[in-house]
C-alpha cells in the first residue's frame, strides 16, 4: 500500500511529443521500449532490403564468368578475340616451356653485359646488337621445346598430360608449322647478322637439341644419359660463349679477350647444365620407363641421381665462394661469397625436404634450381 501510495504522487514529466500531455515516470520506460521496438523494426526492414539487393548482385555476378564471360553479354567480337588470344598464348606456353625461354632472355642479357668496360658502352647500337642476339635464340628455344614435344607425345601422356599435343588443343600439323617457322626464322636471322659466333651458336644448339629429340638412327640422345648431358651442355654452355664473343667482337668492335668473370661464368653454367641433365628425369621416371627410355635415373636410381645433381651444384657454389674470396675488391668479395653461401644454403635446405616418391615435390625442386640459375646470372658480374 505504501508503494502504491508513493507511486501515485510522483510528479508528472512533460513529454516532448505533441498531443500526449503529461507522462509519469512509470509510463516513460514503456514509451522507450516502444521506441526501441520501432527502431529495431526499421533496422530489420533496411537490413532485409540490403540483403535482398546484395543477393541479387551476387546472383547476377555468379551467372557470368568473369574470366571467360559469355560472348552474348559482351560487345561481340572484342570479347571473343581476347579470349582467343589468351587461349592461344596459354597453349603456346605449355608447348615451349616458358621457363627455358626466360633463361635464354636472362642469359643473353647477362653475358652481353659482361664485356662492357664503362657506362658509355651502353649505347643504342649495343641495345640493337643485344636484341639481334635475343630474338633468334628465343625463336630457337621455341624450336627446341616444340621438337621435343613432338617426339615425346607418348611419354608426356604419363609425365605431362597437360601438354597441348596430349590434350588435343594443338594438332601435330600446327605444331610442326610453329617449330619449322621458328627454326627457319632463327637461322635466317643468324645468317643476316653476319656474325659467325652468333650463327655458330645457333647451329650448335639446333644440332644438339635435334640429336637429343629426333627418333632417327644415331640420334635420340635422350635414351643415353651421357649424350643427354652433352646435348644440355651445348644448349646451356656453348650458347653463352656465343653471346659473349658476338657482343665483344661484333657489337662493341673489340678483340676477343678472356676475362676472369667470363671464365668463371662458363664454368658455373656448365655445372648447372650437368645438374639439369641429372635432375630433369627424376620426376619423369614412370613415363620414361614405360617408353623404354634408359635415363640415368632408371639405371642408377632416383636417390643417387638426385643427390649427385645436388652435390655437383653445391660443389660449384663452394668453388664460387673461394673465387670470390680472392677478389681484390671488398664489395665484390662480400657479394660473391655471401651470395653463393645463401644460394647453397637454400638449395641444401630445399633438397632435404624433397619427397623423392612425389612427382610434385621433385618437379618443384627442379624448378627451384632454374630460379637459382637465374640468380647466378647476376652474381657472375661480381667476379672480377
């Protein structure tokens, strides 16, 4: 009774709302609750509208392929042409091994810079001379990758089923046209360059890669581990001599001189070539065995061949550190020693984690060695 009596005499509070008169403090909480419910209902309504709009947008987006959109929904010819170009580019990349083309671009650039004596040598004629070296060698790489793919279709059905000749995305006739055109254009550019070192290098690579791939009597060096190493050594060793001599004599117009950096570069690149020859067949043992290819991995075993390849490259890095330590320039000494120490450590750690029974793992290590090969083209410039 006392509580009811006290509540009945609570002074009134004036409301800010029109036509509602006076509200007691008991009635205020009720109004606040009603207002909160009203605001909550508004929030739900707007939230539902946003959800509906968002879902409609997602619906419309998901109905289109953003990478290969429906040509009916695009302005016809432009979209169709773009898709066609991208598809052809993808087929070409899977046909010719883009990482080898990249190695050629880096190799030509690096070895062309070795004979330079000062910044003044970086002239327009020099850049044109480098380009005249680069284009025919890149075209020859297309021939190299293509001719190997043409003769390895049965092997690639097991080892590399994504290759376009295996999937049928590229016909044998079209592949033959690409390979022949690239070869003829490359050799023609070599002849027109009037540079014997450049032409001899192109011919040497052509003969070595043809002998490696083509199935003819006394050829198909792929079946012999020693001849495989010779073919790869020609492709990754002789060509560097061609780049260097061509630049020194026919671009810069100077007599041929053997420099310390050039001799070191040829030595370390030759070790890389031997390492590639050993490691390249580790992921492909199954397909080689089914096709009757007697690779070194099949004859000696994957584990022995794998660690032999790693050991050869580590030996090369050790020799590079010794050569770098004998440099008279402190900067060159530090870069050469520490750089090769870092590469050797990364190779050793990566090799320790490889699962030799996993094709993905061994393929990944093989591609990692190619990246080390790219980096080496930078370090050779510090051996002076």
